[in-house]
């Protein structure tokens, strides 16, 4: 079973305690499997033949893979100095109430063996820098801002000077936000910048194209049964491609060779020129689409499900314009609607 409950395991190698923990895990997994089986069996009484015909798990070709060995290349003394220098620069800003700088290096070795014959061992490294700062406006509102940097190879991380430039800009924006008047609820023209657009497509489109959601009546099934129909403006195409290691020389975190169910990563065309073409799929089949497309992802030991990897949104050349022209179009629309201003939204929270 993919089910794993949270259980505390003693640090000491006590055989009795370990046996008890493993027994409880097995017992809970078994009882959940029985419950799920009875739920499916009960639901089948009311289901149509078409729904009954959709299997619970897809059959996929067994694979054997051994990825290259990865080693952490992390100079602790250098990065400790970077953290101290960046932290000191933020302490100089008196309008902050708190700030933090975190640098981490993680190496993950993944082992996957299945009863079908799949055997995968691969390794990943991920380096990250997280910078956050908090301020409080005069009316008491807490304000937060930050910068994040990621790389799979340490050499791809920004230099200390580049980080400092980003942090200086971040602090300028946070102080401006602190001193700005509170905006009233507003309806009018707006532009979503890159980061905000990414969050919007992730939340409003990406999650709703996950295969499991098409089978769950309690989920928002916005796109269920709409394959072949126009679902967004026809100049936009959305694909999810975990096979891409980089984009414009920037390393992508969503790159992998095999998903967490042992299926090879595949490029999934989700929306083509506004028309829905398919879904993100794990080994949980959906109506009309029985096979996985390599998007079965899991957090830790949790159950795998269809998730996004590298979601790429593109617009047709005819509808693509430089930012300066886009801003001019925004101002023209503000004038046409007789609004006092328009919005340029740089970032939003998911």
C-alpha cells in the first residue's frame, strides 16, 4: 500500500518497539485498504458501467535505471560568510521588524523497486537560498517579502553580489509597501507579471488538470469531459514537461527522468491554442485515458498522484508584445474605462 501513517520511532535500536511500530503501520494500512475497497464496492452499486470499467491502477512497462552518482559540492565557510553579510545588510534597514537568510544543500538518493520488475536508483542535489523580511505598517498590518534562488548545481547559484542586488531591491519594495496607502477593493484593468502569472496558472489551471481530481466528486472538476473544447483564450498553450532540464539557461527544479511510480517522464500537452488536450496523469487511470504520462509525484512517503513538474505557458507570436507596449495598452484601457489607475501585479500568494 502507498498509505503511510505518521508514527514515532525510537532512536534506540529496541527490537520490541520497532516491531510494535511496524505492526501498527501495517495494521493501519490494511484497515485503510479494506475501507477503500468497501467504499469502492458500495459506490459501484450506483455507478454506471462506464465508470466501473475504469481500473484503479494502470499497467506500465517495467524499467531498470541507475542514475549517475551525485555529490554535494558545498563550501560551508563561504556560504556562512554570505549569510552573515546579507543578514548584516538587512539589519541596517531600521523599518524591518525581522529578517532571515537560509542557505541549504540537499542530496536525495531514491530507491524504487516494485513487484512488476521495476528497479530505479537515482540521485538528486538541490541548493537553495531563501531570503525573507518582515515589516509592520503604521496601521498594524504585517507585511512580508522575500527572494528565493534554486539550482541543481552549486555553480548555478547567484554570486554574493547578485544576491545583494536582489535583496536591496526587495527591501526597497518592502519599505515602499509599508509606507504606501492601503488599497481599497478595486475592479479594473491589470497586468500579471511573470511570477504572478505562474501562481495563477498553477492554482487555477494546473491543479484542476490533475488526473485524480477528475475521479473525485468532492474536487473542483472544472475541465472534466471538456477534452477537445476551448477552455482558455486561443492564443495560449500550456504544456508540462519534466524532461526539460533548463529554460533560457536557468535550471528547472521540475526536471526528472522517472516519476515516483517508476514511469518515464513525458511531455504532456495540456492545452493547445486554448483547446484542452489532456491531463496530468499518474498511474490512476481516468475515463478515456488509461495510461500514465509520467507525472506521478509524491511528497516523502505519501501516496503518489498526478502533479505538475515544469509547467510552461506560451502565447502565440501575434499576441506577444514587449512589456513597454503591454504597459501602454494597460494605460489605454484605463483611460477607456475611465478608471483612476490600473494594476501591475508582480507577485501573489498561492
